[in-house]
C-alpha cells in the first residue's frame, strides 16, 4: 500500500485495493476490510495521512497520502524484501530439480 501511495497511482481505499490486486503479489483477491484496516494502522503509525474529499459525482472519499515516515518505512522494507528475495533465489538454485 505504501508503494502504491508513493507512486501516486492510488489515493483512496478502493483504488489501492484495485491496484494491489493488479500488482499480482498474491494469487487471491485482497479483501477490502484488510485494506482499510491496514490503512488505519498505517495512519496510526504516522506512515500515511488522510482527509475526506468530495467524490467525482458520488460520496466523499477518504484520500490517503504517504508521509516521509511512510517513505522511510517502505525503503526499509524494500531492503528486507531484497535480502529475502536473494535468499530464495539461492535456495531455488541449490535445490533445483533436473
């Protein structure tokens, strides 16, 4: 979610959920309740801020924006994920069935 918010491709919950589902990081659809709960937790942690804005011809939407704390948290996670990715590549290479 932080990655999507930091790219500017998503700004509100449904948009974030839609983009995350298209990012194919998982084989199953992401539940809306999980998205909104995670956004609330990220806001409580200071990683995102939000405010209500009028929707385009519809109801108001809570628009989210990543903070500097959120950007740093994302960078920290990218380092961790890169290390895990390398370890997984090594594991696959060592255990590749021929």
